[in-house]
C-alpha cells in the first residue's frame, strides 16, 4: 500500500521541462505491445493499493500499480470478478497496465470490454497535472468521458494513477461445450448461438472445434445441457485461461502474431497462415508471414483493423511499419491534437501508439 | 413562463442573409426555416424553462447536406446546435440566438439489420423504440430503454449517453454502440469504432457518447442488438421504511444477482402512480422495490427464489411476483408512468438526475426531505436503485411567482449533496445548460480546463453547441465566490454567463 503520487508528479514535471521522453512501466508484463519507443523508464508500479471496495456497490477503486492478481483475488473473496476477464501476460501485470492496454478476454462479447467497466480514473498528464475524471458510480454522464478514453490509449494521454471499475458477481455455474466444425460452420454456429437467448460467455474456434462457455445458475446450466449439443470439456476453466493468456498451443512460436478485429460473422479472409477465433469470430488471431500491407488491406476491406500484436521484430528490420492500423488523415489529425492537449511535449510513451510529431 | 438567456447576446443578425445564401447552395429551400413562427417549435427541448429563438433552423436529409451546413456555418463562424427529437431534459438542444439549429429529424431510415452480426445500422433521427421493433422479427432488440423511448432519437441517445431502467445489467448507450459516423466542424466524415467490437487508436467512440453535440455531428450509428431474453419475471416488494428498502438493494447485488431492472419509488410517487394507472401498488408502503430478473426460465425461477429470501430477510412487508407477462407489464407501467402521474398531482414538476453510491441512500433521502421542508416544495422520489441513479421530482407551480426559481435552487442543492457523498450531478440526462453550475462543484478547475482542451482538439473555433455542458473557469470562479458569501445568489436578476 503506498501512494507515491507526489514523487511521480515531480518526475513528470521535470521530464516535461526537460522535454525528456518517458517510458511508462507498471509490472512490465505488456512491454512487448505497441511500437518501439525509447525514453527513460518511468516506474509507476510502486503506486499501489486498493483504495475502496464495497461489494454491495459493485465498484472497486485501486491505484494503478496494484497487481491484477491482488484485485482479482480480493474480488473473488466476495464472489465477484472483473467481467472483462483481462489477460495478464505475466504475473506482474498491474491494474494500470491492464487498462492502458485495454485488453479483454473471452467473456468480452457477452459482458463488455475493459473500457466498458471503467467508471473513473485519476491521471497524471504530460504537463504533470493530476486530474480526476469520471467517478465511482455506475451511471455518470457529467463531462466528457475522458476516463474511458484512457482505456487502450497506452499511457500516451496520461499516466493512469487510479482506476474505478464496475465489478460483477461470479456466475454460480459454468460449463464448457465443444463441437467439431470446419471454419465456415464454426462461424455460423458461434453467431447463431450468440443471437439466441442463451447464457453464452465465451465462443472460440481453434481450427478443430467450436468451444463455447455458458454461465448461469445451477438449474440454468442443467436446463441448457438438455437444449445444446456438444461434449462437455472437463478442463473448461484451464482451456479459457490458456486462450486468454495465449498459452494455448496455437500461440507457441515466433511467427508474427496479428490481432484482427472484425464483424464476428465475417467470412474467412483469404490470407495464408493459421488462425484462432475468439469473441465468437470478432477477434481473430493470425500467425502469418504475409506482408503487413496484405493483412491490413484484407481486414480494412471488411471494415475492421489489424494490429501486429507480437513478434514485431520479424518485420522491423525490413520495412517501416506501424504496429497499429493506420488511420485516415482526418482521424489522425484529431489523435494528434488530443495527444497535444494531454501531453504537449509528447513525453509519455512517445511513438508507442502512433508516430508523434515533435 | 420563466425565460433565461443562456448565451451572451451577440449581434449577429447581419449574418442571417449571408448564411441563408451560403446554405442555399447546398440545401433545398424548404430545408431552411427562418420565419419566427417556423422557428418557434425549436425554441426549447424538454427542459422548457429555458427558451431561445435560433437564427435559423436547417433540416438536411443527407450527409452531404450536413457537411454543407457545417461548412457554411464554419466559414461565417456561426454556432451550430444539433437537435434530435428534442426530448432531452437538460437543455442540451437549447438554441443559441446567434446560432443555427441543425435538426436531424429527417434522418429516419433504418439502413440495415445484420442478423448474424447482431447489429443495426441506423440514421440518427430513428426513434429508440423503432430499432427494437425492426429487430423483433429476428428475436433481437436494442437494450437501452430511456423512458422517452417512444419518442427520443438514437442520435440524441448517443449525444447524451442515455440510460434507462435496464442499464444495470445491459449498460448505457456507450456500451451498446459499435460504430459512429460523425461530421466534424471541418466538414470531414470520421468513422469511429469498427465493424468488430473495437476500432484502431484512441476510443473516440466512447468520448463521443455523452459529448452533448460539442465534438461533432453524429450522422450514422451502428448499434449492438441482443437476443430477447427467453423469460422475465418481476417481484414487487413493499417496505415500511425507506432505509430498509435501500439496504435490500445492496443485499440483492451482494447475493450475486444482477437484476435486469431494480427500481424504487417512495410513498408520494407510489400514491401518484397508483391513482393514475392502478397497478395495484400498496399505497401505505413507505417504499416499493421492483426487481426484474430475465434469462432462461430455470435460471430466472432459481433467482426469484433467492431474491425473495433476500427481501424477506431485509424486512419486506409484502411481496408480489408477476404470474405472467401481463402482470409484469402492469407492475412496470406504474413505474414508467411515474413522471406523468406526478404531473397530475402538481401543476409542474422538475426532475433531477443525480447518482450516488447506494449506501448513501438513507442519508441523501433524509437530506432531500429536510430541503423539501425548508423550501416548502414536496419531492417525490423515483430511483433507478440498482445503479444508484436518483430522480427526485420537485413539485411546484410555475404560475406562482418565484416557485420555479425555488425549485431550481432546491434541485441544485440536491445535486450538490450527490457530489458531497461521492456521486455525480447527472446519471443519464446530461449537463446541458441545466447543471452547468454544478459542474463547478463536481470537477476541479484542472479537469474543466482539460475538458475545454478536448473540445479544442475537435472544434477549435468553438462552434459546436458552445457554452453547454462544460462551464468556463470564469463562471465557476464567480459562482464559487458567491457560495462563500452564503448560499443565495446576490443580484438574481443579473445575467450570468
């Protein structure tokens, strides 16, 4: 438990004056993510501790350096959880890094994303100002929703110091069912099921089988088993953990790993490589050596976007590229102006999201 | 009727003919309203205490026409106020005397429903309920259901980030929108979000939700559709004490249940409603809770039992469980008609919209009741209890000199109590012009400054709905100084900007 706001603020103020870029680091578990950027490491992980948690309010507030595992274990003691099922990518994962990256796990299409659960946050801007946005209540429309803007901004708009999140009860019972299918069938099955009034809470296709998770009460699950075909996967929880943490065998090699965000029922894209579908088809992991341009063109044609999620070094030596999907110029202009509004000297995670104009 | 000028009167009348000329090159003549009688219906939204005639009203029907309007207004530096159905409760669509009202009322087409992807692509003027009606043949619906859903438009819902009675389980508008097309003040079209569940870069989709028309003009919306739940059942529980009812709400949530809706009404609201719709509410109860559960039938039946036990434990004096959908709808009808029902027992009412941490409910209700006595104005409480969103309805008579001002002042105090206990001044109605002073109480000067910087990034000339939602620091400083000098504003007749 420690509040080092003043120390962090002084450090950012100095960096702002000296125009000295900072590389924000919580637990270091997601350092692989984003564009290469340099700067002095800004260690924010010591700013930790749960500040407020009242299970009846369904809200938790904690400092950003609080280990994610501490948050989740505290919630679990009261039968609650982070319903966006955040991946850790390493036990050192912190709350701040989780929100800054905006990652969500398999439950996301059915429960909501990391940003959906953000209610408020305290940030340290690139000007060295500490500002609170949002609040600690579930419904709040006062002021621009800057706290949700921080989710997925990779710290480029401010160092997250504190976050308030909505939490939900852990479902009473869950079951995982698997059905063998080809790709096209799998897309149909996952989306047809998602359109029916079923307590779906996960839908993955790993190239061989559709694996679906259902969450309900004991009796709800019993009733469901009578309606839905499929073999029950006894190691269900372990399967979902492996998919979420990218420990599933699919992820085990050094090929460039792409994250494609698409409408869930999008037909298979004609790209070479191997695939794993999460989020009922809306999140597609692709391992391929196809060129970034080919991947992006195919995804953009379907209205989606593609991120070179891991192993960017494969392309780094050969051609200039951006890890994140390029933006149309009008949208890019707004991004740059927003960045300037929060971080005029562009000292926070410079270039990590998009190239910053200095 | 009390009138209030919200904007600095700027003598921009000379711009009117220039503007009409500029607009005519991009719009048909009948899409430009300029006579006083044609402008009159646009002088206010549902917060009718604030009225102002705009310079012009334009009714484009294509995105290109919206771009033409924006380009013409930007070149002449004329402010633009976007307007959907005009059902907003905070004066967000209040015209500016030197500005144009851009009505999106002609954007009423549902562009497509994608059954497999569970989305609907709609124009901003489509009514909220019309989306669910169009999706019904596919077994799908659009979840957010503000009480004005028969009339309010989806574009306005996005601009205000509207809620409803089901948002504890299904979220606000921001949680149910997948993509937006927005015309910027520069005349560009931005696509925010994506065909999937997220877009590249900053989450501008989230930022746009609830931005009250200050960052861009929303011209197309892709909403998420959900499968209609198989089964729903409602419990109505009566309590002889408001605090007990308030505690029961937390107990239900702590028991691991997330109801589809969890509403509370106090005795005055119960009696008004019952007299109006005869839903069978117990008129002697201090409070009732309405708790709806939905899902598959086995799940709902099991949860109903659990909730019954929790309510019993919490001291409910009686419980009634809906036997069928007709009874469930009847019990809801009383709640949904609460506002008009209160309208029947009082010449006027003023609806507030604060949100509080639920544990503070007994304290806040006590304070409201004290203020009600102090001001001599009755207050009926209707409450989205599950998510802590209070709707105190202040009863007054606008024909009595000074009563509206008293009601507004009482309303302002209630909002300040909400902030004091860690809540917010608006849960779902937006700030608009109505709560702009309370923004100074809720946010620090640094936060307000940062909000202005965000606006600047989108709208450097300050032409999109200027002066709404975020107060100037000057305004706050002025009010802050007055607070120090004790409660009541000196010189109440002076205009304050």
